[in-house]
C-alpha cells in the first residue's frame, strides 16, 4: 500500500497529540486521515492494521474518546468502520486528481459544459465569461483550486470590477464554483453544475460532451478591446455568424438574445464591418475584431482595456501600501 505523507504521516506515526497541530478536535482529525488513506487506495483491513496498532501513537484517535478514556475494542472497530465508510462516500462523490493532466481533463469538461449551458440575459453572459476565465486560470495552473480576485476576473471577462465581483457571487450561489475560505479569494471548481430550469445535477468528469455544440464559440474573447467597446451581446452574435447565412430569428434562438436586441447589434456589427447581410441572411463580415480595433484607433492610450489594467494596477499598489502601513487614505485623496 502507498504510505501516508505530510501531516497525516505525522499524526499517525509522530505522537498521540500531533493531530492538535492541524485540527481542532479528534473527529475532524480522524476523518481527514481516513480520507487520505482511502484516496491512496487503502482497504478497510489495511486501515484497521495501521490505525488500531498500539505501537502507532496516532491510534489514540480511535482507541480513546475526547475525554481521554480508553474505548473497548468493539467500539474502536465501529468508530474506524464509520470513518472509513464516510471517507469512501466522499471519495466517490469527489474523486481525487492523480496529476495535473487529470485536473486539466476535468477542467476541460467543465469548460465544455459552460459553453453548452443556455445562459440567459446580460448577467448570464457575464457569468459565462467569468466562469471561462476561471477555467482558463485553472487550466494554466493544472489545478481546480485557483486564486481569483475581482480585478483579475474583470480583466479576463472584459467587465468592470463590481460586475465581476457580483458574477463570482452568483456562480457560487448557482453551484458552478465553491468558495474555499471566508476571507480568501479562492474558488474551487465544484463537482456540481447548474442545468436548465434551475436544477443541479452531478456529472461524470470523464464523460466528454459533444464538442460540436461549443467548438465554434472558442473564437471570441470577452477581454478583447473590440467587445469591451461593442458589448457582450455583439460578441455572442458575431460568434455564431460563421455557421452560414441565417436570419435574425435564428440568431436570436442560438444566442438566447431577444430579436430586438439582435437587430440592434447586427446593425452595429455591420457598421464596423463585422457582419454582412445578403439575400440569404446575415453572415460574418469582411473585418475581424483585431482589424476593427486597429482601424478605429482603439490602441495605446485610447484603449479601454489598457486603461482598466493601469487603473487596477494603481488600485492594487495603493491598497498594498495601505495594508503595509506605508500610506494612508489621505495620500490618495480617499479620506472622507
């Protein structure tokens, strides 16, 4: 069997009080050690052999109660059996990742689900872009636990900081993300996701959905200067135009945007050369987002994206100095 490592090794083989350095009570220490053993592939007999051995100091967790009294052998075995069954259920519902590629595979499936989910309204499209940015960060880190600030999410999704902060709260409430700490800016990709009509259902992270439903949408980047200027509705409409000439009604059905909003945004896209109308319907225009940004001069000091980056960088520097005691709110004109 694979050996325990880190804190779990110290708890079992260190001393009978080593668990107090990591957990507030015996119950949490027992469950954490047992879960670690289950994730390593230990059987119940192997756990019984290691955790109930008198020469292992960590066996104190199962052989004594919270008052320090020695339990009878039957009670010790029952306590270990209960811990093992609980750990086995948790391991099945939240399977561990063996390596970074395994985590990236799970994140890829979540990203595909995000593309396929029918996000509705402006807030829904914002939530989709923020969630895709979190998936991008998780893929780069090869881990489902990422540290994301509202400023980072705002730059990645092409929205303001307040909008990104509200979106992260909605994603946590809907089950797409799980907040890992009260005061930490870390969000873990949840094992559950929101499906149509507000129902939450689990999914197998190793069953890949049909890629045809989302592969076309990978062309658009919400943080692009073009879509920061023209809006996320225009980006969603432009993303489906390469499927061929189609009517405004068909575009509205694909993007889940009202027909009136589709008509207004198509006119805007046509004005900038991003869309063209023919006898068969609307299709992709002669220009791309990069060309529109260059032709309109939305570069350098005229770029809204660059302005936000500088604004957030200065904001970070101010708060960093403030927290370190090197500056006060008076130095930045923020005193009330």
